């Protein structure tokens, strides 16, 4: 079977997308390799944090393969409201923003939850907490892609294998998994990359996986300047201003004179 050439318009549109995706990477590589710019490669804790991300993503992928591929196979073979409901639940982490995902996980494995108490209130600072967070946000990629791959397998192959005496588990391992191998590999790659992109930052003197960490800055609202209240004029005709110097003694001129400058907003 020979494949014909794709239309020129499709090739042009595809080339535009490739340029759009490759240009930032190429610009970064040029800056690092040619200009020799200081990009912070020698920052303490950078490479240990990278190793933590690789290790956590690999463990999350193993968990996804053991649980996600069988789940995808069941969802691909089943029809009904229960299968549809499970599919919606599996896809929910894809629609939830990353910040909300972290908040949801804190309610389950946070320091003050039963699981957090069992781990000494440090579950979110361990590799276990990192793997839990990475699996939550990355497993849907594998399940969704694997389900589509299993649905594309011809059901007649299972029927032929059944007539040859193969049981359900043998048909799954010897027929369905090899037939959907391309889709499964794609789902595994997507899951690993998504897990690798999750948070893992060094903490204090040693590198610890931080599954859930949010930084916030607090500042007081800007003060509004108010014009001082004016007192009745003195006998000499000059207005008198209310000042703290009248009750607490002398004060600097900057304190007695009201400032028109507002504090910058946060």
C-alpha cells in the first residue's frame, strides 16, 4: 500500500505550527550554546530537583500503567451510564486548574487530614506526596488515550482468539495490548511528560520533593490621604492646622505637614 502525497495547503499549515513550537526552543538553545549566557545552571539544588522530578514521574507512570491501562480497557469495552460516569470522573482533573487541583489534594493528604496525621504531617514534603500529586494530574492522559486505542481494535480479533480457547486475560495480553500498542505508547509518553512538569523544588539545605506549595504575599491596602480639618482662624487672620505637635510637643516638619503622596498599591 502506497501513501499519496498530502496537499500543499496541509503541509504549509503543519509547517507553521512546527515553526511556532520549535522557535522558543531554538532561541533558548542558541542563547545557551552560542552566547554562553548565565542561565542559572549552577544554582544549588537545581540538578537534585531535576532528579526528583524524573523519579517521581517514573513512579507515577508505573502506577498509571498498572491501573490506568486496565481501566481504559474496561471503559472501551463497556457501554452504559456507569461507564460514562466513570469516564467523566477520570477526565475531571484535565478541566480543573492546577491551583484547584493542589487545593483538592490538600484536603485529602494535607498535614491535618487523617493521611497527613499518619505520616507525621509531612506527607506533602515526601516522595509519596509528590507521586500522589503527579499521578492525579497525569493519569487522565494515559486513560483517555488508551481508551481510544482499545476502541479502535477490531472486535473480530477477540472473537477469533476466543474460538482458539484464549480466556479474557489472555486475549487482553496477547491480542488487545499488541493491537493498541501505538496508542498506549503515546499515552504513556504524555503521562510521563505531564507528571514531569509537576512541581518539585529544593527546600532549605537539602532537596525535598514539594508536591503542594503555594507562595503568597500579604500587604496592607494603600492608605488614603485625608485633608486635615481646618480650625477657625486665629486673631491674626492666619489659619491654624490641627497637628500632633500641639499635644505631644515638637515634632519633625515632615510629620506636621500632611503629605499628598499616596502609598503605592500592592
